[in-house]
């Protein structure tokens, strides 16, 4: 049976493990719901300490929930924290603790700004019509990219079923009517031209 003491011990061990694996930008706060105070903090950086009030109302805690978030908070120094909380229950299903993982986004935000500063400025002009009007390679690339993006897929990791759906969509759009289009699609999908033809045959059946 998982009594409160065992739950507390296990939760502390988990709290200690998370920053060891994911780095020092992660703080783990264990809240004791029976006392509404912080029971333990691993890798503290939010200027809180054990015994402080939990202030669980700040994350709109509902005892019936198991996972809360992800959500965002602002740390004392103005940095953004992306957080998620997990409810720790006993054998009877009663919530005893809440384990909150806070990830400081400062490094990621700085990296994002640095990358953005290195990118070339976007031209306000549209693509030259004379250059792209009949560029079926470009049109096909856009089609494949958009098709994968709307399904949260990566073109280099498509399953056979997903690849066949994509090939069928390309065929329906007329993208494969261009000479050598099938060969180009095969290169894009990292398969043989015969595979593309077999996919077309399979979806037509």
C-alpha cells in the first residue's frame, strides 16, 4: 500500500531525477496538499523553499485532474517558465501531492533571438512570376511540404500508408502529369520510381 510517507519518498526521488536528466534549467516543486505548503524542491531557482505556501490556486488546481498544463508563468526575474503539474495519488485515488516541473525558457528564447538575427531579411516582394509560374518542381515541393505539415509528418519519415496517401493526393492534384514528375517525387520521398508507380496502382485499386 502506498502511504503518504512512501509517496513522499518516491516523489522526492523523481523530483531529483528530472533535473539530472533534463538540465539545470528545470526546477521541480513538490506540493503537499494536506498542508498546502511546499514539501520539497529539486534544483530551486524560483526563490521559494520548503514550507512556503503552495498557492495552488495560481494554477487553477482541481483535485479530479491528473495532469495540469502545460501552462506558462513568469519567474521572479521576469523569465518565462513553461510548467506542467502531475497529481500524485494514494491507493484510494486521493490526491496527496502535486509535482510541478518548471522549465526556464530563457536559454531557448535567447537562442531564438540569436537565430532570428542571423536570418536574412524577408523580401516583401512576391516570387517573380516569370520564374515560378511554370516551375512544377517548386509547386510540387510546396504541395508536399504543406501536405506533411497539416498532418504533423516529416517527409523523410513517412510510413508506406502515409506515402501512398501523399502520392494519391499528388495524382489527384495533377502534380504527376508533368514529364519526369514521378522520378522527381521518388527522389523527394527517397524511394524508387517503381515504388511510386506501385503506390499509384495500389491507391487506384
